[in-house]
C-alpha cells in the first residue's frame, strides 16, 4: 500500500542549510534509499567527503557547485548530477544559494559520508 509522508523530518545542520528528509533513516527508517529536499543559503559549503553511497542531486533553483577530482561542475536549476560511492566530492552553492533534492542509495548516514575535517 502506498505510504504518504506528509511531514518530512527536519534535520539540523550547521551553516544555515535546511534538510527535510522525506525518505531515509530518520524519516522512515529506510536504509535502502534516502530522499531529502535541501535549501542552502548563498555561499554555503561543506567539507569534502568520500561517501559509501551513490547520490543523485537534482537542482530545483539556484546553482550547486560539485568539486571532484576532475574539477568543478556547476549544476543549475533543472539539471542533475550523479556521484558514485567512493568518489571524493565537495558541495557548495553559488551566489544565490540553491534548492535541491538529494537521493542516496543506500540511504545517507552520518557514519557513511566520511567527511574530511575542515582545516
């Protein structure tokens, strides 16, 4: 039977980003997949990471910058990017911030993202 998730779980993170998890470990107990709606302010960034999951980032508004071993890819509204488990990536936003949806398989977990320490 279909399951409506009318109230996503809000996950507090530093830096002003708002995470609303619709499916995942926090919202539904799912370890197979997570789906989160993110809103990040202008100039937001997080440390580089080498996660144990694949991630699809679908940008709804603004621009997400994805730094990787091959350079930096700008992902604009209406575009998406797929990053694979084990790839070193770093996410940040452009001057206008960004709104995006992140889909992770298996589900995101703090102990599987492997963020680097900020220097």
